[in-house]
């Protein structure tokens, strides 16, 4: 079985991105299954291209995209992606779309294929902060979740797929009142999320 995991690089006022660090240290296999890891550009127009290439090449049975949600106080698997790009802040190449549809001919939304309740139960058992999120926002994270779920639907790929946001990692620059988790704790949570999907 092939497992495709993605993170993002630094963006906006975030000097680091814990999801990029996770991609660097995540094992190359889990229970004997190959793990393909990508770090995507924070770019509305080009982030999906790398994921599509990997999907076409490896036909993964698990696809999980990860992103940073500064201000959240838990690891938050997303329930739904909506067909909207809308941001007051630019991506890393200057795009700041306003009320644009991702695909004018696409569905209004796609729901995750991740086992949300199983993930919450597993992380709760380890006292890792976790909660289900009902909004992936309208920035690049939502865009990639929508486009991945749309694409696997179009090509009829039977894959467990979805998006998970993580909070700031303690190791990166942050204000004292901001919630953080140690990178090793985030990694442990991510590994357990993948195991829940197997």
C-alpha cells in the first residue's frame, strides 16, 4: 500500500511550518507500507500540481494533507472542504483571491474520507489535544483539500483522504499566550492518524 502525506512550507508571519518539519522526520514506511512525503508551496494555483503527479504515479490508498492553523488549540481533522478561494492575505506568490470558486463546475463541497471519530478516540487515549473542525477556512489548505477530494472522485480512486490542521509547534517563534504543542507530540499524533486510516 502507498501512503501520500503532504505539508506546507512557511507562510505569512509563520517563520516555520510544523507540517514541513513533520514531512522531514516522518518514517518512510509504516507497518511495511510505503510513505511518500511532499512539501507543497503555499500557492493557490500550483500547490495541487505536485499532489496530482504523486497520485497519478503512486495511486495511494491513503492521502492526508496537513497544514498549520495558528491559534488552534488541538490537532484538528477537517470535516469538509468548500468550493471557495477567499483570502484577505496573499499566498506566497501574491495571490489573494476574493470570493472565487475553485471549480465553477464543481460541487459546492466535499466531505472528508478520514475516520474522524476513530482519530479523535485514538488521540484522546494518548491525551493529545484533538477535535473535529467543521471549517478548513478558505485559504490554500481548503483549496488543496477540495481539489484532492474532487480529483480522486473524478478518477474513481478508492482512497482514504482528507485534511488535518495542526497548531503551532513549541519550537517555533510564538507569543507566550499562544497555544503550542511540541513537535514530537504533533508527530506522534500524525503517526496515529495514519494508523487509524490503515
